[in-house]
C-alpha cells in the first residue's frame, strides 16, 4: 500500500511539473513573439509563412480520388455542402 501511494504521489508530481513546464514554454514563446514578432522582422515572416503552410489545403480525397489545385477542391467542397443543404419539401403542420 505504501508503494502504491508513493507511486501515485510521484505520478501526481510528474503531471504537475509537466503542466508547469508547458506553461513556462508557452510564456517564453509568447515573450519571444512580443519581443520580435511585431517588428516586421525575418522572424515574424518565418512564423507567418509557417502558419500559412500549416493552414493550407493542397489536396483532398473524394471517393478515393485525390483532387489537387484550387478549382477542383473548391468544386468538390461546394458540391459536398450543396448536397447537404438542399431544401427538402417537408410538410409543416
């Protein structure tokens, strides 16, 4: 029983330290961004380019077919959502 309680205590300490470490890392990155990110520097543009690459969609797969390029992806998205939002004639009481 004592070993189990000690193990639970150690596990709790590890989780607490992990949360503290994550908080410190977030604060450091925020501090760096505030210091270097607003000055229109190379750092700012590198971070911006990284976010743009991560948020872009270069290809999608529809019915086991891979679509690439802006126009095919746009057409597939419009077709998908158009089919979901078509008006259905429903008799309302």
